[in-house]
C-alpha cells in the first residue's frame, strides 16, 4: 500500500493579476467590419484559458460603442493589419485603447501554471494516462523534486481527476503491477471505467491496466467471430474476455494474479447476462499449464473416440515475456486438431528498421522453426528504440504430438 504524503497547497494568489491588451472602440455601424478584419488575421482575442468574451461593452460610450479585444500578441496600434488601420484612420468614431483583462489561476493552462510555480526548470512533463478517476504519470527524473506541485496542478485543472499517482520504477513484478506513489488527491485506487461497451472495476494498485491500449483491445476483439473459441492466457481484469463473451464468443480466460482473477469475474458478472455467462470460463493458474487444461475441457469421449472442440484463437498479452511461453504448445495438440492462431505480444528493442525482424526472431527462437505471420502489427512505440508488437500466426506443425512408435 502506497504511502500517504502531505500534499502541496497551490498559492492561488500568485496567479492574480492583469494582462494588458489593445481594444478597438467601435460604433455599432462599424462593428462587423472591424470584427471581420481582426478575425481574418487571427487577431480577434481568443485565449482558451481565459473566458473573457472578445467583445465587451464600451466603458466610455456604452450606448453607442462596443470594445473589440485584440490578441495579446499585438502590443502597439501600428502592429494592427494595414486594412484595419485604414478603417480606423478614416473613421473618427473608432479609437484604439489600452485595456486589461483580470487573471487568476483558472486562466492558466496546466503547463503555464507549472511554469509560473517552477520557473527555474523547463521540459516539465504534464502528460498522464487517465484510468477512471486516476491520473497516472511517468515523470522524468529531473521532474521528481517538483512532483507534488505537478500533481496538485493536474488535480486542480481536471475536475474528473481525484487521484494523481506517479510511476516510481520499472515494472518488475510478475503480475505487471505498476510501482507507484500518490502525489496528489485522495488515496482511492478502486477504479471504474468503460471500454468496449463494458464497465470494468478493479484495484489499480493490484492489477495491470493501460488505457492507451483500448484501440488494441478493440482491434483484437474485432478479429474474433461467433463460433470462435478463444484461450486468453494472461487475461488481466478481462478487457478481451468480457467483451468477447458479450459477443457470444466462447472464451477461456486465465490470470495468475488472484486480484485480476477476482476482478475479471466481477466484471463478467456485472456485464454479462445469465445466457452470455455460459460463454465465459475463468481460471486462476499458471499460464504455461492453461492451454492443456482448456484442451481437456473441450475434449469429449464419444464411444471409443475423442471428439475435440478446437481452440481457434490464443491471446498472449504479456509483452515482456509472452513469447517465452510458446514452448508450452510444442507437442501439445493431437494429430488432426486444427491448429489455432496465436496473437503473441512482445517488445522489440532495435534500430527502427530492425524491429520487425527482432519481433519475429523472439517467436521463432522458442518454437525452433520459421513462421509466416498472418499479421505483424505494431501496437505502439514505448521508447525511442522499443516497439510493442502483436505477432499473429497459425501454430506450426511442431505443435502436434509425435506419432506413436
């Protein structure tokens, strides 16, 4: 359980002030032409973090004029567009004035607010992954002394965020659980979020979840059709298994992490009707042993013969080590069994042009044979030299059992 720390209190008064800008005092009859001129040059005041309207009542002539505000990049009258200067000079009722807009913390973006609080450092990371109500950050080392400031600003600027955490180390846990610390907000790791038409609930501190993989989850789910039988070896909290069962696809889902297993069952119960629950089968065991268990579950004795309902798709979503489990398929399947398609995730670390080769070599090194991938899909780049892949291929004949001698 992560440590609860004393959190940073933002000095809101530091942000109070004014921004000097130019305004054009315009009589009603000339209002549209002045607005159009400024807008066509991108100079009509429009700052996403300041909610002040670009047109306000004139202080001096409220019944006959309006003040049109100019972008703060224009500092003096002479920097206005020439066409607008001609309009101003030709109409004595139009006047360029200096005015101000009040500022507060609400008028600053996240990056601007952090820059004001920590002016001595640049390149501060403000990106995060949103996991339900949690903002998960991966701050670079030079940002660590300011992590509580960064967390506090992220929290204040995002109403849906209640908890901000920071990754503190590489993932070394066998269950892919992120080592992290609380840097702002409340300590509440129980997440509820929506993906693939399902609602998922889990303890983010005890399981693996990456919201950036939503499109990849949907891509793989879309490859499966009714009649498929899916073996999901490292199922997590069910981002593949639960939507698949909801589509009426038989899925055998396993995770060694008991917290994932429990969350997956909860998510299945919360999203599947009683009829669709018949398509969902969950296990909590070693992934290496799991495929043989599923094969046995799908084998029936009919007289003196064994009849197989074949596995058609195998998901191996454990990018760091999934390929090391491929040897569990060697000699596993009885002769005549239609060999399934495997979707094996892995990381390929190499110069850009070599990552395809490295991904394939990882798979081939364990199976001991060359493979022809149906799909060699680049999921995402995780660093300058590392790409996550999904290698999809039909298992080779080496996965059949040897003929009896």
